[in-house]
């Protein structure tokens, strides 16, 4: 079932990815469910280490297994009723590119440093279309033009280190769209870039998403970026989704104390409300997680029961707005929040 108006392109149900490490089993993604509608951009936000990348990599079949093990289901429109978690390596290779593609944070490490850029794009083209050498080259040039790389005929012969960070990201985007995927997973595609370049890359992604009618998951730390780009947003905390809604509601009327704290800690918020404080403490280690709500140890609103029992996502408003908090109805009331203690802030 989809919780957005558009039919779902991606349906993720109770997804768990546990990773075996020397320190124990890391519950990197721990029971996550969401959908992405046709032509929809879903934002994924949350502090470092909360499981955003592992969620994307699991969907794309890119988690090393072992040590990672995933359960739950990931279904893609046009891919029958099959659970993507059950696909073989060769099936996954075909899936990637044609049905979904991924753009990563660090374009340099995703490119082959000793292979000419043109050859790498041609390789991405060849993975999806049987073309003659000449046609493949033409298609690679078209793709480079499409993503805004000037003088592609010449730049094809360069190596990745001869490209700037932004141009390298354009190369990766060209490779990602070579098979015209229905779903693009963009994991912090601009974090490593200068601010000015970030805007250009985001505009390019938005333009391609609209032109090709793609659906997208956009991972970002930047709530400003999320606000501009995304239709809906999922907020993750310690491997779980703690709040999910359309973007305007999430930014304008958040209900989970973590989302509220995240928004109130933005530097450009000028209001002097009680909410205004940085979130103290750190997220729990994802090994040996305590019972109860995972945010409770840092939550100014936590009650005893929050430390004992967790809740599922509860309906918090119209249009599929859900929050994983017993007290979601009270969180909007300023007097529900304790007076800030400035010593500990
Ligand atoms: N290959 C791996 N082996 C062991 N642990 C891993 C591996 N990949 C991720 N993890 C752990 O899984 C958890 C989730 O990591 P993930 O990379 O998804 O976080 P993230 O939300 O993307 O963070 P960031 O914002 O820093 O990119 C972290 O605790 C991380 O240390
Ligand atoms: Mg990440």
C-alpha cells in the first residue's frame, strides 16, 4: 500500500540490515517501511550513523553479504512481485542501471582513476544497450551534454583526476541515468562539493528527475535542501524511521521530539523558544540497543514508559503523517517542554 497519492514505484516493508562486526551485531537498519511514489522525491534525513546509506545500499543490493544480512521486503514496480532481497548477483547487476541507479557522496572513489571518463560512460551505456562502438560513443557524448559537461568530445579522453569535483559528480550522474532508471538513489550527492556547485548539481538532479519522470530518494543532512527538493521526508534515528510526512508538514509542524530538536537546532532559526537548544548527547550505539524508545535517553519529553516500551509509527496527522512517539500530540505545545537548562546546553 502506498501512503502518497501517486502509485508506488518502490515499496519497502520492515527492512532490517544487521551487520556482523567484531564488536557485535550492528542493527544498522531496523524495521524500516516506506514507499516512493511515481515521480516522487523522498528525502531521508538524520544524524550521522543512523542508517541512511545502509538503507539505500540495501535497496540497491550493494551491501556486502556477509557480513551484512537483510530481511523484510523491497519491491519495485515493473519488477513483478519479486523481493529484491532475493535476487542473485547477476539479476542485481541487471536491475541496477535499468530499474534503479545510485549516485554517491564521493564521486572520485566511485570512478575508476585509471580509465578515461568517456570509456567509463560508454561502459555504463553498454551495460544496457547493445550498440556499435560508434553509436555507443555518440550516446556517451549525448549523456555528457545532458548533464552539462562542456566540450564532451574532448573531455571524454580525460581521466577522472582531470575533472573538478562537480564535473566528476556530473560524470557519475551521466552513468547513473544511462539505462534510464525509474528510481534514482542519491546518497548525499553534494556533500563533498562547494556550496555553489552543490546548487548546480541539485538543480541538475531535479531537472533530470522531471524530464525522465524518475522517482528519487535523496539523502541529505541539509534540511534546506530537503525543503527545496523533496515531496515527502522520512526522518531516521538509530536505524528506525521516527517521523514520515509530506515536506511542508514535516518542516512546519513536526511531531517527533527528535525532528523538532533537529529543526530547532538549525542556526538560522531566530525564535527564542524553549525548543531552541542543541540536542544533547549522542545517538545510541547500534549494538546492544536498550529497550524502549531509542531517542528517550536524549529526549526532554521522555517519561518512564518511553524508556520501557517503544511504539510503532503512530498517525500524527492527515496525509500519512506518522510519528514514532507516545507523546506526539503534546510535542507541539511549548509548555510540554521543560525549561532549558543553560548549563547543560
Ligand atoms: N560495512 C559496514 N560494516 C560495519 N558497520 C557498518 C558498515 N556500514 C555501515 N555500518 C554501520 O551501520 C550504521 C549505519 O551507517 P550508515 O552509513 O547507514 O549511516 P548514515 O546515516 O549514512 O551516516 P552518514 O550521515 O554519516 O553518512 C553505522 O553505525 C555504521 O557504522
Ligand atoms: Mg551515509
